[in-house]
C-alpha cells in the first residue's frame, strides 16, 4: 500500500484496502506470535564478553579503544535496570491480582457476598497466606529497588492491605475481609496501569539498536570478529529493530482507539459525520496499522471486522448495524492492543535476563 495515496470516496476498499492477503480469520495466539527468539542468547553474549576480555590490556592503544565505548555501554546498562525493576513490580502486581481473585471467589457467589454462616475460615487460610505473601513480596521489593524510594504511599497501601487481611482473619470479620479484598482491587486498579506506563517509558529511553552499533564498532576495532560474536551482534541489532517496531505499533493502536472513542458519540446522533471521518482519516489509519501487524506476523480478525464496518457505512444500513460493527472493531482492536502490550512486557523480561551478560561485557572493559 502506498501511504501517500488518497482514500477511496466510495465503493469497496480499493487502493486503501484494509484487507490483507492471508489475514482473514487468522487470530493472534494468546501467547502472541512475535518471534519468540528475541535477542542474543546468554551463551552468545558470554562469548562476546570473553572475546573482549581476551583483547583487554593487550596494548595501551586497545585500552584507549575500550575507554571510548565504555560510556555508551554503561548508559545502556543504566537504562536496563529501571526497565527490569518496573517489569518485576508489574509481575508482582499480577501475582497479587491472581491471589486476590482466588480469595474473592471463595467468599462470593457471582457478585453476591456469601453470608457469615456460609464461610469456612479454615478453608480460606491457604488463600489468605498466598495473598499475604504476595503483598509482602512486593512491599519488600519496593523497599530495596531504586525507584521504591519515591513509592512510600504505594508501600503504605500494601502494608495496610496486609494488616487488614490479618485482622479480618483474626476476628473472623467477613465485612472487614470484603473491605480488604476491595482495597486490594483499588490498589491494583491504580498501580497496574501506572507500572505498565513506567515500563513503557523506560523502554522508550532504551536504544537497543544503538547499543548493538556500539558493540559492533568496538568488536571491529579490536578484531573480535568470530562467528559467535557476529551472531550475537546481529541478534542484538535485530532485537532492537523488532522492539522499536513493536513499540511504534503499540502507540499506533492506542491512538486509533482514542480516535474511535472520541467519535463514538457520533454514531448515536450523526452517522453521516462518522462516515465522513472514517472515509477521510480512520480507514487509512487502520490500513497502515494492519500493514504493521502483518510485518510483525501479528495477524488478527481486525481486518475482517474493519471491512464489515466499512461495508455497513458504504451501504447505508440501519444505524444499529453500524453501531454493532463499530463495537466489534473496538473490541478486536483492544484485544490486539493488549497482546502487543504483553509482547512488549515479554521483551522487557528478555532484556532483564540479558543484563547479567551485558554486565560481564562491560566488566571486561578496562577502566583506564
């Protein structure tokens, strides 16, 4: 598709067709379908570190070479660390979410809190212990990680939930237990998205491609060009480019959903204006997003439901059918966005695992 082409004014999606060959009916697997082998292996990074170590101190000239590159590599490691911390905090919050949900399911029947005589407190002890452990685990993590120094209120909320949970079981107070479960839900409601935003922000600050370029230049200057070293650098570079593409897609999908939400009120009062906005802007945006999804092998039903919405608008069907098609588009868009969001978090986890080997590479460089 040529991004500069004008959107068709009527008829099927021609030049700006939303349809992508092979994408109809394909759905992203729950685990995502972005390349699973992300970045160099630990073994490749270790081999790269050993290659640099062998060159360290051979000549004064090589020591100068090392010093030229140390700053960039040091900065990269400093960028990985907060990303790793935010990923860990997000993971721990998700564990609290699972534990809290499991405990809630034992005291609720659907949306209705069970009556006190129906509660078997001994049977709830396992769920209480698990939730207590998860709350304490996150609180202790915040106490020792660098960004936790600015999270005193977050830590206080976790401690309050932990204390209330213990008191509810000590007094066998069902109302107090229900209040604690609600408190945990409130903490999750505010902190999960916040930690995710911080994680994405830390990811934005990290330039993996630049790190790969720096290490490749360093390897070239030192003659550390074994097949293993080159493979590690190629893999690092590819990972950086994939990460950048995934991050751009994340923003693109979020902006699309924001536009759809802003236009939703038009569907209930002025379908014609919505049709104009769709034809003049949104249809092209969807086509570009689908191109990016295809490039990352993230095929979904989004093309199918977007085609259905476009057809409903073109054929001037009943407003109710247009609304139904619109809601299906938003639902599918949200599913794709959530999967891309999870893929980004998995990439951050892979980078966290690479911090140790990257540290070994850095430690192999003499300081003077």
